[in-house]
C-alpha cells in the first residue's frame, strides 16, 4: 500500500467555484464546512520522504507555537496534520498596505501504509519546520527452509 500524498484535487476546483460571499449565502452548513476544509487542505504543502527505517513528513509552520499545531492518527492509519494560523489584530493606528501571509486553518491527511508503527510516531517543530517521523515495522525474518536428511533403506 502506497502513501497517498499531494494536494486535494478538488480543493482548487472548489475554491474557484465559490467566492467568499457565496460561502455566506450557501444554505447548507455541511457544504460550507466541506469547502472550508478543502481549501485548508489545498493550502498546506508537505514533503513526504521514505527512509529505510521510517517515513518523514515535513511542513513549514513559520511563526506557530506548538499549541497551534495538531498531529493526530485517525482510524488507525490516517495521519492528520492541522491547526490554525491566526492573524494579528489590527488596531486603529495600524494601516495594512498589503497582507500576503496566509492565515486561517490548515489541514492535511495522509493514509499510512500497513508497515507504519503507529505507537512510535514523533513530531518536532524546529525553526518553523514541522517534522513528523513515522517509524516502520521491521520486516519479518525470512523463513529458512528446514533440511530433512534422506535415509537410504
């Protein structure tokens, strides 16, 4: 089983279909939640590496505290990296000329392969880079054939 990674293919299509005003006018809370989650998944870039003894997920999280980032395992094999980047409050004395840094919720989900060791997952955030390490279960030792001596009667 391979790791599923990459951006949600529906996130960009959905973000182009709806403008912020259409979110508010949409009568269905479920639809608004789906679109919000799809946009959050599309806005979070994650590198996935396979090493001989583990899988490593790397994401840039500049300016976030550990309380703003959540790393969870759902349904026994789905790694979820999410959280929220909050925008600083504007004051009457502050006039923004340009706001380019992203703010809001972010979320990514990865289906882990069957050889992932779920109880040994670790996550560290150093200098704004989140690194989630998922160790692999070592492969079983190959069975050695038993040699049976043939007796001549």
